[in-house]
């Protein structure tokens, strides 16, 4: 046969094949899996666009099949399936049907962890045993790429977060045997030297000196390195009003790891700020406020906070000066206050000046205050009077909760003792005792039962001459719900004034919806304030309302019924642990 005839026939055959391939152009791809559990994984990562009727097909099946095999193999390998079978199924339509059999999943058959550096020295045997015992991908577990990466990172973090700041993984490999579906893992870790904190190296200071930084208890030279210790120091600085940003770390490349410098990089905040705000409270009504802050008052690192707040039932102006913490961690402040109120028929005018020392120690906080105040009382329908007191007060608080803003478990206890003497600028001798206990009991998976008890007593011959701050009224949001704010107390004229005795108890059940920041609560409160123990009678309030977990704590909106008043009230507050 002539050569040109052979060439012509080959060309005709090639064109025919091209036509056959074109005839098998497909519009979409459909996966069929022998193991349905992997469908979500493949659907998430595979992307084969579909063609709508009448549009150009998305590709021929040869190209799509080649692409599908590669992508499916790569995806399944991340989950430990290294020998999948991927086949095209003939169904005679414009859909490319692909059957995927993932095969056997690879299991970890052997783990070898090798360490070098200071962690292998004498005295580190327990640490090494803990590192080996906490390895996150042990023998028998399914091999997954994400789990392999996470296990190595957790091993490294266990070293770098304490003592061995410069630890590094110097080698790692996973030897996969597709036939036996096993993986042998090897990791080599060099812990490097054991680090200890050295001197402070502070940069970014302009208005303040390094002495201010030392008041926030930096790591001591010679203290073993701990990332948690650095973060605690960084958080203490960041929470002040002095700095816009704070970064604290050590020099991990220091030539002297036994005294690695602690580097503190700061950006100072603008010391002076003016603020405006507004809001509403079911206790005191609508509110607007203007404030001024100066974190460099009188050229010192003293934080001046002053402002004016105007509420429907209370108006006040205040000025406070907060000193930086002492080297022992104590916090001192002094302040001035002028206030007018009109609550439950009692009009008051009060001016006070005082000093406070706060002593925080872990979960415990002590507050010692000395305050002089003068007030004028004008109860509706009764006699206007004035009283003064130079009072000392001690407050002790213990918090044992899993979260300050959104507690689910634990308790908070507060005890207070205060008093004044006629021998020291006071109109009446008195001693004030107060206590409050709040418990959070987890129920089921998400719910919480909140129990609260509160009581107080002012020891004095009479309530006359005792400032209202040292007597007791109750009622309103976060006290006895269902009653107007501070409406439970002693009746004088047509007003409610403070009495010498107070008791409140409450039980609240909160149901939080799964996967949501919303919940609903039901509650019952009982309480009262009075001037005579033998006449003491509890007033009941109960109701329900929604809850929302806000960044500032749960917002509570309650529809409450006061049984003694026979009234329903809408009351709301931020329901944080005190």
C-alpha cells in the first residue's frame, strides 16, 4: 500500500478519535463513595464547576478524570488513605461518574522521639517522661496530616512555654507503607539550653520612666523562664491607661540563656482623653455622661479620672486620682464626690472625700477605705435633716469562679465591716456589718443555677445621724426584682429611707441555648430592709426574662412581679459576679 495512503488513513483515524472524545464531553462530575463518611471532606475541597443547560461543557472526561484522580488522592492522603481506587463508571449520560474506594486507613505503627540538649541532663527525667507520655499521635491512632502537624507543635510548645525557650524540631519524618497501611513516625527535638530571666530592656518610654514598669512586677532576674509569666506581666502593663501597645518577650538568641534579657517594647498612649456616653437603667433611668482622663497628672504617672453623670433620679460629679501600684502590688487612690438623688421619695445631697487602698492577692482582694461625708436628707412628707460621718471601712472579697464575666461554676464571697465614732467628726457612733454570698452551680451541659444570699446590720442606738450609705434599702434589678429601686426600707413620711437591718435571698435558673449566646432565666427573690428585727418580713418577687452573653457580662432583662406591690415591672442590668 502506498505510504501516502497509510498516512491518510492515520489522519482519518485521529480525527475520528478526536470526535469520539469530543462526543464524550461532560457537563458535571458526580462522586460515588464506597465510604460515605468521606463525602463531606471531598465536597469541601473538590471544585468541579457545573455547566447549565445550553452552555459549553466544562471539559472532556479524559482531562477531568486525570484531574479528579490527582486531587482526590491528595485529599484522601491527608486523612491517611494512601491507596484509594478511583474509577470512572459508564452510564451513558453527560455526567462523569467517579467511584471512589478509599481503601484501608493508615495507622501509626511506631513512634520514636529523640531528644537532645539540656532536657536530657540530670534532673529532667520526669520532664522527659511527661513529654513522651503526652505525645498526641500514639501507636494505633489513625494517621492524619493535620494530627501529625499538631502533635509536633504540641511537643514543641511543651518545651518552649517553660524553661526551654529556644527549643526546635531538628528533624521529623513519617514513613508510610501503603501495602500494610502503617506509618512509622520519627521526631528529633533539640531543647537547647535552659533559660532564666535576666535584666529588663525597656524601649518606647518618653513621658514615664522605667520605675513605672517595675511597679507591675516584672520577672525577677534568675527566675526560670515561663511564657505564662511573660504574658501575665504583659497583660498587667496593657491593662493600664499608660500604654497603647505592649510587647514583652525574651532574647531567645542571647549568648547568656541563664540571664536572657526581658525585652519590653512600648508605645505610650495619649495621656489625656475626653469621653462622652449615654445609657439607660431600670433603677435610675436615662443617663448621659462626660468624662476627662489624664494619665500623666501633675507630671506624674497618676491617673486622674473626673466626670459629670446626669441620670433621671441621680446626678453626680466626681474626681478620682489613682496611683500606680506599689512594689508590693497595692493600689492607692483618693477621690471627691458630689451627688444628688431623688429615689423612692427621698431627696439627698451628699459630698464626700476619701482614700482607698486595694490589696489584690490572687483570688482575694482587700479594700481599706477612710471617707468623710456630709449629707442632707429631705424625705417627702417629713423633716429635713443633716448628718456627717468620718467612717472607716474594710471589705474582703474572695472569688473562686471559672469566669469573672460569665461564671458557670464557683462562688464569690464579700464581707464588710465599717463604722464611725462621735469622738472623730461623726454625729453618731455606729458599726456596719455586711455580707454577700453568690454561688454558681452547673446543671446539665450548659445551664446554671445561681443562688444568692445577702445580709447587713448597722449597730447603733438609732438610725438618726447615720448616713444613708451605712444603712440599708433594697429592691430593684440585681436585688429584689419586682420592686422599684430602693423602695424596700423604712417609711418616713411618704418616702423610703434606710433601715438598720437587711436580708435578701435569691434563686435563679438560666438555660443557655446550644451554640448560642442567648438564654432564658426564671427566678424568685425575697428580701427587705427594716429598722426593727421583730417587724422584719420578706417581700417576694419572681419572674423570667432573656439573657445575652455580652463582652461585658450577661445582659439580663426581666419581667418581674412584686407580690407585695401587686405590680409587674420590666427591669434590666448587667448580671456579673460582684
